[in-house]
C-alpha cells in the first residue's frame, strides 16, 4: 500500500541558520525566516511491502558458495533504478549502499539499508531535489525468522528528499532508540560549482519524520559528542567553505542552537575525522592541516557556553610534504590540481598523488580505558597516456596504495604507532566494529565500495577487509580460509554488517544475482565460527 506523507506545517524554529559573529571566528546561528521554513520535511513517498523470505540457496546465481553450518535467508528485494545513470554499466542504486545496519532499539529491532539515486547528469548543474532510498525492516523475533516456515516480513520503502554525504545511526537523546543522522549536500555527481545547498537531517524511525537541522553548506565530516552531558549529543559537521576556509558547525540538539568556528582548520584538516572521549573531555583526530595529506593530528576539543576551545595534543608524520602538483579530472567532471610526487624518469606521465586519510575510527582495542585510533593512509599511483590530458582516476589511470594504521593512546597525552597493515581503500568504505570471530574482543571491518564495474563485481571478494583483534594486543587480517569456513557467498555481494543478538551471531549483506541484475537482495546469515 502506497501512502504519501503530507507536509507538516509547524511554525517551529529550524535548528540552525545564519546570524551574527561572536568573537574570534565563533558564530552563533540563530533562527530566522520562520514564515518560509519548517522543521519537519515532507517525505517523497512511503511504500509498505510484504516479502516472503526464502533460503539463500535458492538464489538464481552462478556465484554461490553455501556454508552448510549456517542458515541463510533472503529477507528483502531492493529494486531502485537510477533516475540518471552515473555510468551506463550501473543497473541498480543498491550496488553502492551507504548504510547497512541492525539497530537493537528499545522500541524494537530494526534492519536499515540506505542508498542514493542519481537524478542529475554526472558533473552537471541542477537545482532539482536530490533523492535517496531507505528500507526499514521490523524483525521482532530472530529465532522465529530461522524456523522451518518463516513468516512474512513487513517493511517500509521510503524515498527521502536528500542525498547523504555522510550518514550514521545515533541515539541523539539517549532514550535507547537510535535515529538516522544525515549530512546532506551534493554527493550525487553535481558539479562543484553547482548552486544547490541543503540542510542536514535527522530521521526518527518511530515517528517516520525527517527533521532538518544545521545551516545549508557543503557538508563533509559527521561526528557527535555529548559535551555538556545533558543526555543529548551535539552533532559536529566539518564542512567545505565554498571559497572560504572550511569550518566546523556544532549543533546542540536539546537547546536548538548551533555554533560555527573556522579555527578547526588550524588543528585538523577536513577529511574523515572522528571524535572520542578523553579524561579531560574529547579528542578529535584527522589529517594535519596544510601538510598535503602527509600527517595525522590529534587535538583536544571543548565546547562550553557556546565557546569552542581547541588544543594540540600530538601528530604523526608518515611521508614528506609533496612539492609537485598535477591536473586531475575528479568524479564531478571538474579539473583540479592535486599535490603529490612526479615519478623520476617518467617524463611526467607517472604521478603519485598524496591523498588524505580516507577513513578513520576509534576503538579501545587493548581495553586499557584509553580510546585508540584507526586510520587509512593512502597514496594514489597514476599513469596517463598523454601529457596534455589530466589524470583520470575513474577512467583507470590510477591505483590506490593504502595502509591501515593502528595508534595506541598513551594516557591521552600522545599516540604511539602500534601497527601498520596493508589494505585497500575499496575495502573500507566505512570502518565498523564487531566481535566477528566470537572471542570476546572487538574486530574491525569495512564495506567494499568504489566504482562499480559489472565485469569485476562478482570476482571481487566482498569479505576481504576483516581485521581480527588478537587477544587485545594487535590486529591480524582474516585469512581466506577463515572467510570461506565461516561464511557463505550468495551472489555478487556489495556490503556486510555483523552483529550479535540473543547470543547468536549474524551477518547482514546486500547482493545481486549477476553483475547486470536490476534486482538486488538483502540477506541475513547466522554463522558458527570454527
């Protein structure tokens, strides 16, 4: 049954908009334009669907490796096609999922999957409303799900008027129920000069409402922290400056107030930062500013009485600052200068681009009470055919060379390089944490992402970015034997999410039967570690 949710006309203040400068780069964003703006946004449409689960072995695919020790069910069909294909070879938006997660909420367990839809030409200019897809499954009893005759599954398929640049699930008010937080702006292939601006959003999974917060800008890094310990997290958005210096916006969701500061750029660069608790408040981690993506930095961050205070803690250099630049055609079609190193003797046909720390996460891997840092450092090796043409990564000119760094937190005073592991950026679209091998320690893993190539999608192993925590001492990449022994392979898998429920371990995954399939499936596998 298809229902359209009407626009809720509430004359409430939106969470944040433009106002006056305070001192030293701080800006409090006050409420304005109340006659024209609303805090609750209309959803495009919402479909309630019924799905009959079936055994994963019944998938009509040649890419099938059954694990007889496990039960596996297909629990949903995902069939959203692109409005405008980013490439001719992209048959289905679910080849590039942004989120796959199980939430053990007080209001009931939920499985979430989210993806985005191209609605404008790649690299083009348009003010047309963006579009994303959210699927919500209610699974009240996992034990009944795997009985001999599983019942029908009810789900909601919702179209959202946004394109999420960053997305996370957070319990913003500490009530035991997580919401979806979106940083939403221009991640659907629009040219960087495009005039489209959008707000950030919170989707309430119980009320099915999309509530707007934050000022409209080019959002990038999503973080959160309860600075004042009032039971509500503050949302931190590190955004591009649109010709001005990048800045951070911190939104107090309880008091409906946001603060803007440009000082962040003196401490950590925009990229894929994370924030975590320390003895004295919070620490923010990211690439060091102005160093050509050659260093990591840790800084203390305090937010009191609408004032942001930052202080340097530590930094780690992993290669010299680049002095050369080369022209690159980026994903939006723009031509940008990129810093790096010309390969000696290549006559400027080969270039190593210095790239930022693409992914990072925090984890107390050794359980000493201090939060450690995990980050990916990478270099991009590029080779072009003609010197008068820019390097084009999406056309196959470049290969990533990446490393996974583990830094041990020493009493919140400095961070010691503990371990470096080979990895690939395509292995870690997002760094997640779960006890995958059932030994009581938190492991780390990532979703496979990158440019979708139907000729290679089914040959590229999805579960290759698992790093097992070895007795809280170090990480070890999971072997092929571990993967094949513990998990099946059900088609061309694009994403996985591991979780534990009622002493049983599960893996969610998204898959397609073949590289060209317009239909994708959401599956769940319970597994027994050997």
